[in-house]
């Protein structure tokens, strides 16, 4: 059995070999700071940040991202609506994977995320090993 430092080191090595371009869509500054530290400094991925679903859509129209880490509850436009719009606007071959981020462990919210078309689901506070495992399941789309 590997310890979490070994697992994270292995994930970081894989990320550096094929880094992902990740859009962090979250309105909480502390969550964003933690995610960007883990994504960039620990796992070696590059990232952009949006503070709500509308900004996430704008960012996706400007740049190609492999993955969106989508907070479910945000002002202006939440993660559920943003995910539905992404699934409508981008064809499957060019659509980023969408990973729900939420503080809720309720089955109803998990089902709402699946129904909206989210590809994966992570609960806050984020566990870096679970995040690394979720990202390892994401193909690279960005040029």
C-alpha cells in the first residue's frame, strides 16, 4: 500500500508528463487558492479561474480546457446551469470533462449533478488524492 505522499508524487509525475489545462469555477477565494496550489504546485497542471458559471462559459469560449472543476453553488449562474449550457454548446469531442465540486454529500445533489451531465463528483474540502485520481481519468483536449 502506498502512502498519500507517494500517490501524490506519482500523480504529479503523470501530470508533468501530460499536464491538463483546468478551469476552476468557484466563487470562494479560499477554495480557489487551495485548488490552484494543489493543481499547479503539487500536481503540475495549468489552470484558469472563473468565479461563476457565466464566467466559466466565457472562459471556455476563449480558451480550450481539458477539465472544468465546477462548484455547484455560485452566484450569477450555478454549476448545474453552466454544465447544462456547456453540454448544449460544445460537441462531445471538444467538450471538457466537468467535475462537480460541492460541500454536499446528499444523494439528491449528486443525482442533480449527474442529471446535468457532470462527469464526476468531488466533495469539499477536497482530498488531493481523490482530486488527482479524478484528473487522471480526464483526457487531454487542449492544444
